[in-house]
């Protein structure tokens, strides 16, 4: 059988808008969309956009996790064209903004699992509203753990009342401090959008509930409303069906990019079964809190994102900037 060879370079330019639009549907902290793309003759380059980095994200960790999520979307888009992506992370030390260079490899048909993830891209969203009752689909959590492993990360389930309470106490303490931090509050205001805002970034009022109250079993969420009475999501609801922590082997740019790819992959898998997640990054902005969570929960690796999963129908995807605004010449 003849070997399936890589396509000619124009395939990227021909499908650039679709590929960038798919990548741009990735989750990002505050829906800040901190990425730029450049379509070259043989690869698409993904760069971070430091102007969109949160001022509280001093190391750029959350920005890189967001860029890693966009990278997985770009890879998935190339798979939908029937090719294997060829990825080089941080390929040029002289260009620190360059996160990845992605080319097109040999042809290979898309798998059913990849097709279901691609179909979930338009409706996948970060869920801040109430969950519905009921367990997760059989085998889903094991599948999400496999997704994380496939991307070089680990998804650790938080099981047992004692482990959950330890996590909840640490998250509440960290969130409480940040809620009182003027810098963090200013950053939240910077990325909050009213219901009638034409902005295609940030968190709109349709995507968050008022205050920081939470039902039993729900970790305290970031207060996007800040007493302004903007929130349009109802509060309350059922407890989430599962709580987990996404881990990486180390703390480096490579690991944060891997965490982002793992995050987007498992979120798309979950969304393909109408399961969504609340994401908790605010408590992990502080390296000391990350270390405490790792120690108290006896986690084998470094925590990067906390997730709570459940079924939901109350929120919808937030707006994204079009490919033309994300592309550099």
C-alpha cells in the first residue's frame, strides 16, 4: 500500500478562516481570547497576545493555558480536513510570543470521536449557572481522564467528603482574598459585558449569576456582578455531578500549553454528551494556593484548573472575535 503523503501547503491558506474560527472557540480566562494567528506558506503560527493577558496573571500561566486550548482547536480543525497536524511547541526562543507552529502532515481520516468533538465546538461553553439533576453518562469520567492523559496531563477526581471539603475551604479562602483585591476587581470589571454590549469578547451578563452564593457541593465562583445588578443567570440549582482537578507534571510554559490542550479536549468530549463544566482558575492564580491544594489533596502533580461537571441547559456560548481580527499579516 502506498504511503499517504502530506498535502501541498495551500491547504492551510484555503481553509485558514475555518481553522482560525475553530481555534478561536476555545475557552479562555474571562473570554479574553489572548491569541493571534499568522498563516504562512507551510504552517499556521499561534502567538499569545500579551495585551489581553490578565493583569493578575503575573506569570502568564492562564494566558498560556488559554493558548493551549486554542491550539487543540486548531489541531482539531486540521483533523477535520483529513490530515494529521504537525505541532512544534515554542519553536523559536527568539520569538517568545510564538506559542506553536502547526503544519499539515500525512492524510488520515477523522475518527468518530474527533467528529463528535468537532460537532460540539459551537455549543461548548463554560457553565456558571445552575446544574440539572442526574448523574453523568456512564463511562464519561473515565473517558475525560483518558483525554487528559492523551495530552500529557492528568485529570484527578476529587472523591469523598473530606477531600472535597479541604478543596472547598482552600478555594473559598483564596477567592475571598481576591474578591477584596482592587486589582482583581478592576480586572473583572474590565472583562464584564452588559447584555446589550456589541463586544465579542469578555463575559456577558447572560453568562453569570449575581453574587458569590452557591448551593451545597458547588465551589464559590468568581463574582462577575460585583453588586452592579447586571447578572441574568439564575442562581441555585443542583449540586454538580463531579469535581476534578487538571494536573500537569511541572510548572513551565510547555506544561501550561499541554494543560490547555487537555482542557479543551476533555471539555469538548463532555459537551458532545451535553455535559458542561464550571472552571475555577481564580484560586489557582497564586502559586502558594496551588501548592496547598496539591499537598492537602495529596495530588501527584501540579494543579492547573479545577472543574465541576454536570448537565445544564441554562447558558450558551459567548461571542468570539472573527478570524479577520485575529490574523496577522
